[in-house]
C-alpha cells in the first residue's frame, strides 16, 4: 500500500507537470487524491502547483474540513468541487482541475468538445460537455458539474477551466492532458478549413474497441443519455445531449458560427 507521503510526492510531481505544460498560471488549479472514504489529500490554496513539496499538501475529510495541514497552508476553496465528484462517483480516486489554454478557450467560447476527430480522443474521452458557469468558491460549481458526473470523465467549466477525474492520480492527469491535446487539435484543424470528422460507423467501431479494452470510467459508448434513449450519440448530436452550457442548440450553433467566422472560415 502506498504511503501518504508517497502520494503527497506524486501530487507534487503532477503539479509540476501541469505547471510546466502551461495548464495553470501562477497559483491556479488544484489536485486531490482519495485515501479512503473520509480522508483526502489535496493541494493548498495560494501556491504555485509547479513549486510544491510534500509539506504543502493538506488532508481533509469528506466534507472538506481540514484534518491536517502545516502552518501557512489550507485547502483551496474549490475543494467543494472535488468533494462533489467523490460523493457522486465512488469509483473516482483522484481529481485534477486546471486551466489549459485551448480547452479553456472552448469553455469560454461556449463550445463543447463533441467532434470525433481522432480515435484516441473518441476512445479515451468520448465527449466533453460544458458545465454551466458558477461563482468560484461557492456551491454553484459543484451543482453545475453534478449533472454530468454520471456520463463523463472530463468536463469543461464555463468561463473557468477544465475538470478531469479517474481511478488514479496518473489517470486523472492523463485525461486532462488528453483533453487539452484534443482541444488544441480541434482548434488548429478549424484554422485549416475544418476537421474531417470520423463517420458514425467509425465512431461506433471505436466505442466497441473501448468496450473490448475493458476501460473504466463513464463514457458515451455506454452511458450517453441520447444513446440510451435510442437517439444519435454525443458525437453526432451536435451538443443536444446536454453537452452545451445552456442546453440550447440554437445558442451553441450561433456561437459556433461566430467563432468560425472569426477564424476566417
């Protein structure tokens, strides 16, 4: 069994990764790991994630109350968002919140990541919806994220950033990294005239491959609310399966039109 000190070191290493990759600026972002049902390790507020040492890491209970923290350190107020994920997704062991540039740009523009443009993203992430805007440090963000937790393993946060979660710290980080790479490729392909999307048949084949791999987590291949109702899955629904921050397809279509016009398409 991995010791708490080793987990703290791992959190610091992931913090360096997200900082060095430009996924956070200054003191942005936060990371947490579930130890057991009532103990969680998390990064403190007001420190750069790229310069942490194990002594920085705090321990909280399932309500976010501090169990242990060294002098001068306290959990981020956004621990509420992490705790909501753990509460509603018992399979999740780690949560990573960051502000990766491309993914956050899509979140700011109000455009969910639903276009099937590369096999790895389809298999690993499926779709990435946008949770409605919430004021930081309040219950608004946890409430907004909550409705997506049973269907997805990564969520964009409107005008804020991104959230990824999985059954290990490394897996949660990898989802964040994959999310940002997906967003970057989608953005750049739009500059080149627009992505050539995979066909419905190709997407369904990738879904089957994911099932064969026995991959964990939530994914549209199994749990898309549209697919369960016998409708087109996320990758062909244009955001109508609650992938938009407003739930209004017309609004999403209009925003997309404006963005594409600005890109010169």
